[in-house]
């Protein structure tokens, strides 16, 4: 069974990875076409942002549960 410290570390890692994915998706939306990170697929960028928000919310909810 994972200790609360390990659970907090996993939540922080998930938040960090979600933030990186969200940042890359935002960059892909605002950069010019020749510098696109994900190839300029707007639908994928929006889905990445939605998923990052969901991971953020679920991490926040889990963080409250382990207090």
C-alpha cells in the first residue's frame, strides 16, 4: 500500500505532466504553422487541454482525500 507521501508525489507528477501537455497544446494553437509542436491539429489541441484539465481536477480531488 502506498504511503500518503508517495500518493502526493504521484499527484504532483501527474499535475506536472498535465501542465506540460497543456503548455504544448497552447503553443501549438498560437505558433505559426511551420513551428507547430503537434502538427497543427486543432481538435487534438483542444482534447489535450480538456484532458489536462480533467487530470488537474482529479488530482485536486485526490489531494483533498489524502489529507
